[in-house]
């Protein structure tokens, strides 16, 4: 699991809500919409307009964008 202190602003993560473990994992984004300082960060649940507190989640893995257009070209084929 990734500690809250290791989260990156605007980063995407695989995460699981602590209050809904049967809901499975979901992709979330650490949002800075309310401020750039970590105490103002929220977690945007993709596919909805819902924002929750980072402590409501267990962060499993960071999603890293492809390093080059090569990966995107392969995915398009």
C-alpha cells in the first residue's frame, strides 16, 4: 500500500475505498481543486463528480503514463 504522504498531486492511482471493500478497486486521481497544499487535496472518483478525502482510501499502485508515443501507437493497432 502507498502511504498518504507519498501521494503525488494530480497523480492517478488504483485504490480501494476503506468503507466499501466489496466494491473492488477503482482508478482515482489526487485532486488539487481545493488547493495545492496536501491538506487541501481530495480524491476524485473517475466517472463521477464525487470527491472524497484521501484517508477514505487505501492506495494500491500509482498509474504511470506511457513513456513514449510508441506505447500509444501499439495500443492503437
